[in-house]
């Protein structure tokens, strides 16, 4: 499984999988015939700690175990500016789905806004290319404090399929303090929804 993993997400010595690198392609599950790795439908996988995404097989410590002051600050209204930092548009598309009537993110008081000056934080997708780095940092600086940073998808968390390239940042946390990590390629809309509600709203 480790040899076949396109991301090097499996550590044989530690017997762990890094969900921040994993593309959820299912290759390891197929090779082991579900003997070593099994993918489930559990969508509650976002966390406030990058280290918690490195798992022995259990789910990471969920985001609702993290910084409680965010719930006090943004529990009733949260405005976010989405930044696509050279993404393929898969993560962006699944974030856009949250605005549809089925998910209706706005009913929870969470909205995406056009200007960072109207936002409480940024949601970043994509591997953060060299050409997008300055725009991302300027967007972050334009958000008034206190502010939050959300990393969505394997590319943003670890570089994804572009890991090791000199053209990308190899992880948002190398540039900015990240408050919430949402793994996946792309993360399912339910994963995004649960992460935002658990982290900012209430314990689910």
C-alpha cells in the first residue's frame, strides 16, 4: 500500500496515514482488499490541528475540540472570503454547493462575501502557487482582526499532487496560522458543512 500511494501518505514504520496528504483515491483499499485500509462514509474528519490528521486508523480529534473563543466571537454570524490559490476548481465547486437550497449554509449565519474587508476570515483552496502567494497574503492582511484561516483540501493542507514542487507553498500553514483543516480531494460538502458548524457554531 505504501509503495502504491501516489502521495506518500502512508508511513510503514509508524503504521499511520496522513489524511492531509491523502487524495482518498482508494488505491490502498483495493490493493489490500480491505485488509489494511477501509474507506467509510464518515464525513466528520476536519480538525484544528495538522498533527491530528496523521492517524493510526481512528478519526482525528474533531474541530469542536478546538478554540472555543471563535464560537463566542462568530457563533451568530460568520462572513468568509474564499481564495482559490491555483486550485483545480473541485474544492471550490464543493464549497459553492453549500449555497444551494439543500445545504443552505446561510441559514446557520455563515456566508461567503466578495470583499475581505467584510470578512471574518478566509477559506483557502488550491496548492498556493507562486503567482497566487502575494494575492493570498494581501487578502489575509485585508481581513480585520480577529480573523480565522480555513484550509480546504489536500492541496492547501500539504501541496496535494504538487507536493515538492518549487512552484507551490507546500502547505498553507507554512505561510499563515491555520485554525481549521478540512481534508479531502475534494472534501465532501457534508465534510465542509460539519467542519464549519462544529468549529464555529456548536458542539454537534
